[in-house]
């Protein structure tokens, strides 16, 4: 349905005069008459009756008026949803319980007036494509996959180095350790079924394995975090890695242990990515908030892959 004709109908109904409607819409009275006639033909009913006092709505016109108003309101909302500065800031995080999600919760607490849409895309390539097309405004990622650098129009800043922790069940050989060194993990089975080849997090763990001779198994279906926690709790031979800021809840009788990893401490580098020409005003506020509150780079004694450090 043509919105110009609907807008003309609503204006004529509100003013009660085609001439006044024409003046308000900055068109001729003839144009108003033609638009109303076109709308009446498409609906198959008369909307107005001409009288000495002007134009009065017919019964059909009265029935159509509230729906016509709603059509115009929907159109306005549709435009506002994609107009920079009027639509929510759209930010991609890897998972709802991740460190990046925590950073966004902190931003929301500091800026409750900023509307947010938080989404979860699959990998860095999907995120970059969405940023370049304008589908999202920013993404938290480990920057890039080796051999596939970011496009020149994508900016990035490293905002958080998240230390890895070892998660074990109560019967695991390392369960009672206050901390474990990377060297102590050699020979232990670390099960991470969520790793997907070709993603930035797979590249990270590939380098971790190559650097320290660890055994990371990604076998079996990924049934989500609850199934992973159940298996780790019940299997003394298995452990897994998780970020120190990852928020997970499990039953008390699982007896799971979160153990810091040291010498060096592997850290996962979270960066914020955005398009250099993105004008959304809340994006600047997000970057300023992260610059002021996010921990940034880890101190000496931590480890990241060489491709991350080079970037």
C-alpha cells in the first residue's frame, strides 16, 4: 500500500478539508483528490463524502482510519530502526556468558540510556562481514585468523586479556592444586568439544598446543556447557579450559574446581572491532567506556600467539 496515499488520507481526515490537507502536505488540492481517489479504488470503498463543510469520513473511512494511523507509525519505526543515532547499538559477542558479554553489561550499567542489541555471530569472518555491511556496529573478537588479516576499513583495539583457567572434577589428579603451570598440563587430556576448525579460537588453541605440547581433544558432539560440566565432573581423566571471567553455574555436588594456569599464564585476547566510518554516536561512547574501564593487556608472564602480539 502506497504510504503517500495513506498519509494524505490521514491528513485529510484530521483537517476535514482537502484544501487544508494540500497546504499541510505542500501539494496541490488536485494531488490530494487524486491520491484519495487512488486509495479508494484500491480498497474498493468510498472513504469521504463531500459536504458544504468539507470532507467527512464515511463509515468505511472511519473503520480504516485507525489502521491507516498504525501503518504510518509502523513505517516510522521501520525507518528509525536503521537510522544511525536512532536505532540501538548492535554489538556482537561470542557467547552470552563470555567476558565480552560482561563488558557489555558494564557498559549498559554506565550508560542505561543507550539502547543495545547484543547478538552472537559464529566467527570473526561472519563478524567482519556484518560490520562492513552495517548489520552490526562492533564485535568482540580475537582480531583475526592467521593468514587472513582484517580488511583495511576495519579498526580494532585490544580491550581485555582474559586468563585461562583449568576446570576439573573433584577426582582429577590436579583437582587440589592451588595453581598449575603450563608444563604440568602436559600429558593431561583437555576436552573442548566446542572448538571449530578455521575459527579464531581454534587458531588460538592450535598455537597453544604447538607451543607447549598440550593435548586438547575436540572430539564428540558439542551439547553445550551443561553437558560439558556434567562430563568433566564425572570423568577424572578429563579437564577443560575456560576463561576466568566466563560465568557458569553448576550443581554443588559436581565439586568442580577452577584452577589458575601459570608460567606463563595463557590469556585470550579480546579486541573490539568496528568500521572506521561508522557514525553511530553510541559507538564512540562504548570505545571511551572500554578505554577507561577494561583491563587491557596482561602484565609480563602471560602468553598469546605470535599472530596476536604482532597485530
